[in-house]
C-alpha cells in the first residue's frame, strides 16, 4: 500500500523516473545558488531575473517553435544580458544593484512583449510559464543534468571569493580583483539555473526550488556548509513529494513541488532550531554564562 | 620597502577635494598618526593609499608594493555580520595572499590562524559565528586578520573608535609590535594623548596638510587650532583650483 503510493509510480512509469532525476539535478545545483541569493539579500533578484528571461524564451519560441534548445538559448541570452548589464552599471556607478536590475528587467520584459506583438503570433506561453516536468524527454533531461554539473563546477571555482565578497566586499577589493568576476559568474549561474528550471517548473516557479529550500535551511543551521546541504536535501525531498502528490492527485507537478516546499518552510518557521517561532516562545531558562 | 610617496595628491569626490595638494614621504618602517577634525580627509587619504579611491590629481606611489602587501582596516567595515561564517574562517581570509582562490589551508596555516586569534586574546572563539561578537571582539577579529595578512604597509582608519581601554591597550600593543617588526603603519586617530605617547610621527590634516613631522614638534595647540578652523562644507559654486592654474602657467 505504502509502496504503491510512494515508490510504485517510479518503478512503473518511465516519465516519473525522468521527472525524479530532473528534480534531483535541479535541487543539487539550484539549492546552493538559492542559499547564496538569500545570504546576499538577493532573493528577489532571482524573481526579477525570472521575468527577464521570459521574453528571451518567447523570442526563441517565435523563431523556431517549441524547440527547447532555442528557448533555452533565448532565455540565457536575455538573462545574461540583463544580469551582466545590471551588474556592470551597479559596479561602475553609485546605483544599487536592485535598482539597476529592476530597470533592466523591466526593459527586457517590455522589449520581449513588443517583439511578440509585432510578430502578431498567438503563442501558447502557458508551457513556458508553468512548465511540465512530466513531459521530460531524454534530451531535455541531459541538458538539465549538464547545466547542473556546470553550475556545481563553477560554484566550486568561485566559492571562496563569493563567500568573502558576501561577508566583507571591501576587504576582498583590497586583496584581490576576483570579486567582480565572481559576482558576475554568480549572476550567470542564477540565470542558468532559472532557465534550467523553467522546462520543468516554468519560468515563474523555477526560482521557488532555489529560494524556498534556502529559507528552510536558514532555520536549521548557522553554518554555511550545513545550510547548503540542508537546502539540497529539502529541495530534493520537496521534488520527490511533489511528484508523488501530483501523481496521486490532479495537482500539476510544478505547483505541487513548490507547495510541498512551502509546507516544509512553514514547518521550519514554526519549529526551526535557529530562530524558529516555537524556540523563541519557549527559549528555556537562561544560562549561567 | 614600504615607502609611501605623495606627489601633489588631491583626493575627493565629485571634483570636490577632501585632501588638497599633499606632498611628502612616509619613510619605510615609520609609525605615523594622521590627526584632524571630522571631515578633514583622514579616511579619504587612507582610501587613496590603499587604492580604493583614485586621486583627482597628483599620484601616490607605494614604492613598488603590490596591493596585496597593504593591509587596510576601514573605519566602518562593510561587514555583513549576519553572514554565517565562524571567527576561524573569517580570520583565515587574511591568508588570501598565500592561498588565493584554491590554496588549501594546511597544518601550518591552521596553526598560524589559531596563533593570530590567540594574539588578539580571543582563544576559544574560533567556532563562534561573527554575528555573536561584541563590537570590541569584532575589532580584535579584524586585527587578527590584519596580523595574518603579513603586510609591509598597514593602514588603520580610527581603529580604536568605541573600543574600551583594555581592548585599546591590547590592540595598541599589536600596532607597536608591527612597528617593531619594521612594518610601515599609518593610523587615523582622535586620541591626542595616545598619539603623543605612542606615535613618533604625525600628520595634521585639514583638507590641506597643516603640519607633518615628529609628533612633539607638530602636535602643538596652534596647529590643532588651525586644523579645527577648517571649513568642512564643500562649496558647490567653487572655481577650478587656482594652484593648478598657477603651475600650468609657470610650465
């Protein structure tokens, strides 16, 4: 009975196995990026980037139909352009990163909509908006796994400057020039993972599998390494449970995954060891020293 | 060696000078106090020395020093204290010059880090997140990092602000230790008593240099009065600097 509900779908159906593989790959790469987004107070930047990617994907769709590579390429170009331009403007002028990004992503969104309306085609963007992880073919799965691998490799390379830049940017500037490139590489990773996620979760929810696990992790640990591990596990568990939920009910897969993550988040807010509400209400007697 | 040469240096923001026409040399191994009222350009000068602010005019030479040979302790560090990083890891970033992007931290490096933490009196704090430290403890942590940077030029911007006397004594001892090791140390300070007792050389700054030399000769009530009278506000309708015109005409 339990086996039928929890494991059966995956042994029985290939599309469920593919979906599970995809969601694990997304968790491994996206969750660490999410942790850094959160710690650098850039959670909403991920959201803005998701909007910036949308027109690029739409243009890719216009040019070559429902070709995932074209849409991915379009999304990557739009995302990179916005991320890098915004990063450069913020670094070379006094404008704050969030303001700079907001202007560029709005411009990108407007440009995308303009291009689409000039073409006059009535395209179905629902697929792009909400994705469909259950329709994952081998090729797409390989792209997702490839992007996840690249993400982890690049993150390993920029990890040290990224951490120091997050804690003490001025110090990094005085000892090294790695801060700027590390920051841009990080923004690029954000874009790659958003594009990676929109094939399975859709443009708007892709950022969910990055930010929600990071939020969950913050309530369970004060250590960066532990936070990253917890975030990856939380993302993978949400992915698995979301797929099961979606299989057993009629909830679409993308929202199901994010809803499970949201439930985990609420549980963490209430019962988390680090700053959880219950912990604050009943902190225990104060200590000797 | 770490000599700092100022050639007619003007530093500032939006064309307004905050440090005006500074000339002079900081000798290798010197222990220099930079004093002056708020807004006198002390921090600006130090930012110029470490290279995060480019001079509007003139030049600063560090005698062939790489920027990594300079350790800088800013007045209000832009440190995100909520970031989950331990005292040990934070201090370890001072080894950047040796480790760079990928270099590992081996046994001897670990010992160095622990030694640095111990020398600022923070034994037992290694695993504490930096967010749990008091202001004075954080300042000790920053000094430990400077210690690890092993720099030949050390630039401290008001390092003892809001620091209690015990911590100040401990950290001042470190500064004198650095001086004893032949490192060049520049520090912006407000405590004239401390400058008189512990710093051999003083630069009195009030946008332009008021006086520069041995502390006993320079730190006079007259010089300090001149510095105090400096006008802080920028004049939005100021003309281009006349000193430059005179010089270009002469040339």
